[in-house]
C-alpha cells in the first residue's frame, strides 16, 4: 500500500477538528467534512486556536501554522472525499449514524481509499461490514485533545488486510504519535480501562462518598492524574462516556459496566459537559 498523502475527515467536532489539525501539520492534504458551513467554520476556528497555542508555546513556528492552514479544505458534500488516500470517520459515537455515513460515502470512494473510524468503542468488524471494503477498513482511534495526546490505538477488523494495517501505521508514524494495537473488543484498551474508572467516580459522587471537587482533588493529587475523573468526563462529553459504558455493558454482559444512574440522568438533562457549558462543573 502506497504512503498516505491525503486525508478526509468526516465530522468537524472536537475529535475531527483535532485530527485535521495534526494531519495538516504533518504536511498532508486535509479535507474536513461536516453537514453544514457553520460546523466546518467552527472546526476551522478550533484548529486555528490550537495552532496559535502551539505557536505561543514555541512547539511550532508561524510558518508551520500558515502551511498547515493552507493544506486544509472544508466540504459539506460527502461525495467530495472520493479521491483521497484515507478517509477517517469522526462523527458522533452512535452506530446508526456511522453506518449511514458509510453507506452514503462508499459509492463515491476510489477503490484504493482506506476507510477508517475514530470510534472509541464500537466493533470495527461490525462497522466494516456496513462498508463496501472490509479489507480496507481500520479503527484509528485518537485521544482528546488530539494535538497534545501522543497515543493512537489501531484496531483491525476481522477482514482487515495487512496492507491496510501497514498503511495506517505508516500514517500514524508520520503524525509523530505512538501506536498501540488493540484487538477488536468493546472499547478497545484505553476506554476499557479509563471509562469504568470515570463511571466509578460518578458512583462515588452518586453514593455521597465525596463532592465533585473532593473526588477530583483526590485523583488529581492522590493519583497524579492531570485532570480529576469528573473534569475529564466533562471534557470527553458525558454523552460519549455514556455511549462507551453502554457498549461495554452490552458487549461484555457484566454488571460491573452498568452506567451510573447519575450519568444517565445528566445526559437526559442535556448536561453533557464542557461543550454545552454544563456537566459536573458549570462553564457558563
Ligand atoms: N491544541 C493544541 N495545544 C493544546 C490544546 C489544543 N487543543 N490543548 C492543550 N494544548 C497544549 C497547551 O498549549 C499546553 O502546551 P505547553 O505545555 O507547550 O504550554 C499544553 O497542551 C498543556 O495545556 P494547558 O497548560 O492549557 O493545560 P494542562 O496542563 O491542564 O493540560 C491537558 C491540559 C493536556 C488536556 C491535560 O489536562 C490532560 O492531559 N488531561 C487528560 C486528557 C486525557 O486523559 N485525554 C484522554 C481522554 S480519553 C480519550 O480521548 C479517549 C476517548 O475515546 C474518550
């Protein structure tokens, strides 16, 4: 498989814009898709702010910033991603949404394009089966915030060809990120371990063991985590946290993965974290 030189990203939210940021910074042609111009503009402005932070902290030069921005095009038409070497789906963590995207995009993709999902929990084998190219389908899972976090999880589906895996690994290497390989099990490695910890922190709050700040202070200073688990839940998005817990609970049929009722209630209330201004903390 030839080197990946051009990448399409479906979804200009926090993960999609972060992926576009690092792909363009690594010198690859980048096309960022979302359903409307409002979304793509918002994605671009997140990328600009992220690049500005990196210029300020002297991680990159002003020239690197300009070069990256020049490499990013936006699109609101899914049929325009067909000529790219790799297309990464980074839409919301909902299987039906992802399957619908694959059904729509596949007829317009070049036969050589590798299709990937940034899913943080859903079976790659099952998603691949919704595409027309299970051999050219990969799980490429970035961590949030993408420009800062060094890890990318690579996940093969049952039918993924070795050439697809190698091309994907070469792509992640080009981004300067560290690869870890996970088998295709619910929530893979990082979220299999991280999300039950966050869910347990929510149970700790639910059962009155500690307040939001006590729990976060305990884990920040007692376990040296950069963020407390409730702050991290707000950062990831409580909707995403709940989806991942549901995938673990359904997929592994073990009550230890039962989503905390308080997490369910917050999601039902629309208090899904930093992106809406309210979660365990108030950001308004
Ligand atoms: N773009 C570019 N740079 C960014 C950035 C962004 N979006 N966000 C932060 N940075 C940079 C800052 O500029 C800063 O750079 P310097 O050190 O060079 O100055 C650096 O990152 C640290 O940022 P801050 O000083 O603002 O804040 P901080 O020290 O509190 O770090 C953090 C912020 C990196 C997010 C840190 O709190 C952290 O690591 N938190 C944990 C994040 C985590 O666990 N992520 C994984 C979530 S799980 C996941 O993603 C999987 C999933 O599927 C759900």
